[in-house]
C-alpha cells in the first residue's frame, strides 16, 4: 500500500498547489476507501497535519474510512422517492443482500446505503449503482437489478 500511496502523492505533488480532496479521491478510488495508513503516509510525505486530513475525510460524505463494496448501491430516500416506494425497495435490497443500510458484505461485493436525494425526483423511486441511475423501480425489479450487477440468484 505504501508504494501505491506514495506514487499517487508524487503525481499530485507536481501541481503548484496540492488539491487534497482530489488526492484523497484518488486514494479512495484505488482502495475503495481511505485507509488510515494512507492518511498517515500523506501527512508525513506532505507535511500536512493528520487531523486536517481526517477533517476532510470525515466532513465529505463521498469519503469512507471503512472498506466499500465493489458495487455501491444508494437508495434515494428523498420525499418524491419515499412516497413512490423507496422504503419497500430498500427493504427488498436489504433482505436479498442480507445487509442493513451502511453495511458492506463480508465478500466485499456490495455496500448498501441510503441518501437524502439523488436529484432525479421525476424517475423515483431511484437507486444509484456505482454512478448509474436506475429509476422507476419496483420491488419486483430488485432481483433483476442485482443479477445485472453480478449477484447470483439465491445467494
């Protein structure tokens, strides 16, 4: 891990001023989360206070300090999606994946979470899988969605 993190740091250090958010995003992209060891390496290499890096990672919801699944499933729970059945979609996903919102499966394949709004109210209920929106979902479509995302039936 250390070599990969240092390689990412070197790439960002070539800029006139280091964009810490972009650096942390790249680290998260590499490891599926921001490992505490990576933060320590960044602090040491850049001479930036470790607590400031933790402040960035814990402030922005796009960062995670725990490993994320290869497939991140976000269920929109905004008002429009909620009244159109998002809680039922969430319950079905939770049941089929055997995960509660905020959890990642032991196999590292899926992370299930809720979000307040994905900004596409007209096509709710809405699920975002790794940046791909799936709108107008019904409970009956959940199994097909999971199969398309690589989950075998009856896992």
